[in-house]
C-alpha cells in the first residue's frame, strides 16, 4: 500500500472531525496572530495524502482541550501550557516550531515603566482560552501583583481597540514580532519583562527564557528585553507513526515556506531546534524522521 492510500485510510477511519474525513485539522489561534498563520501555511504544505486545515481558536488552552475531545488531531501550544496539560492526554511533540514573545503593550503616553506600575489598573491577559492567559497570571504573580490588577480577557483585535480607546491600560499578547494587529496600532510601546524571569523559572521551570524584541518593532528606539516561551506542534500519543512522520518531514523539507510574515527572528525550523521540545517527549514517528536526518 502506498503512503497516500495509507494516510487517507487513517484519516477516513476517524483521525479528524469537524471537516471532510480526509482532512487533518490543526488547532491554531486567533486570526491575525502567528499561530493561525503558521497552521495555515503548514496545512497548505503537507505531503500528498494529508489534507490539512487550520482551525481558528483562542489559543493553547483551547487547543489542548480540542485534542482531548478528539475534534482535532494536531495543535499548537505554548510549552508552559503543554506542561500543565492533563497527563491522561498523553501529549507528544511533533516539533518546536518557533519562539513566542510575551508582549505587554501600553500606550506610549502611559506613565507605566514596569509591570509593577500596573497595580490597580485594567489589563487584558488575552482571550480566555489562550496561552497568554496562563502566562499572564504567572507574570502578575511573579511581579507581586496578585489580585491588585483588574484582569479582563479580550481577543487581540478587541484588546487593541480597547487600549486605543483607553478602556484598558495594557494588553498582553503572546506571539511573533511584529504582530500585524499591534503594528497597525499607533502610539504604543512594550514594557520590559525580563526582570520577572528568575521568579518565573523558580516557580515553573525552564520553559521561560529571556528574548529581546528588536529595535524598530512598534516604533521602539531600543531593544526591549522580554520573556520567550517555545511554541510546540503537538498531538496525542495515539496518532499513528506515519502521519506524524509526514508532518515532521514537511517541517524540515518545507521550512522556508512555513515562515509567517510576523516571524522576525523567531523561526526555529531546522532539525536541531525542532527537537528542542522543552522536555515534552517527541512522537516516535517524528523522532524517527529527525534521527534519520541528524543522526
């Protein structure tokens, strides 16, 4: 049996739901963000025999729930969210695909210069099902703010409008830089987050690392030190080896075609970085591909 027939048979047997029986659904994120853009590119580049489609979601937490329910077979997730997933999910990584930047955005004329300055103010920590909602709660705890911030959960486009209209004082977004929705928002700047890194790592481990947003992003005149979290392409352990291997081959062979416009300095699509999955085990099918390519 050739690979195309084999893959189509697997999918027709129930590997996906919510679309045609031969369609591999990829839980992604909000339109306008890197999650969705990357998943759409990946779906378009899959090997013959796999038909993919990006599914718009609110982000990592929703994506993991969709994996649990079986409504998708592949999903994107921040590493910190993946590590707190239900062990019964038996989560496996297909690869580390890029670095996610935590971006805490305020208006340029706002007096806040650090996270602690947001005490008593209104902050959107991303959509309710997003990875930013988890990272954001941890960020506030590391800053010692606890319940002193008035937290709301808005999708990116809505949060950007609310910031411009002064209905929120800050928004947290977790994604690539520059993010187009934010780039189109005049008069904004990022608050530095790197001073929270030590506390986050003590509390939650090495899934967090320091990264810098380059000069010029959102009109900045200097680099902004913030926090990065690996973004993983994940599935359940029950995904058969061949579709997992096929996806891994696509990540390697089509790397140049899988870089969203908003991926400035964030893309990790080579064999050495794909296997850096923040301690989440690789799916055996993907691991075999990377072994063949890199030894």
